[in-house]
C-alpha cells in the first residue's frame, strides 16, 4: 500500500461511508419499486459475483438481465421494503453489510411476503461511490408466487 493510500484510508470517515451505503440501499429500493431496471443495476459493481439459491457464481450481467426481465412483467406486482440493516462494518474502501430484505409479490390478487437474509460486500469505486462487489442471500422460505 502506498503512503498516499494509507493516508486516505486513515482519514476516511466511517460514519459518512455508512450513511452513503444506507443511501445507496434506499435508492435501490426506490428504483426497484419504480421498476427502473437501470437504476436497480446501478448498485452493483462491474465485477459483481454473488450466490443465491440455485445460483452459485452469478455475475452482474446475469443479475441485471434477470432483474430487468422480472421488472418488465406486467402480470406481477413487486415491492421491496427498505432493508433492515443489522450491521455495517467499514474498513477503508471495503464495507460488509448484514441485512434482511422484505419483498412482497402479488399475482392475481394473491400476496406473498417473505424475508431474505444477506451479506453484502461493498467496495468504493473509482468515482467514490459504494457498490456491491459480492453478496450472498437466502430466504428461509421460497416465495410461492415466483416459482
């Protein structure tokens, strides 16, 4: 690590970084609920790798394509609450977030509300914004309407 990089890391403001990360989650939720696929995908780093049930080594390209397809469906109503953030640990240009998401899906007047537990690893991008570079997420019960 160069001296300049060490000084930058040492002078970082963890509280400001945590606030920026929380804001990124709020923006994602608003974009998702507005069915803005480009805005939804903006949260994820170009080199994203993720694991969810049935996907072990997902990429940003795969995730964004799947989200765009789902958000384009007119036969389903989708909604995410803002996440319940349990922990944010900021370490220089990396942050780890443990959280719970609560999505609600509605099809033909039938609603299903589930929770998704996750751990996101953010990395500060060259433009200074925090983006998810890695994540693992799972639900304790699959959404009955998305099968």
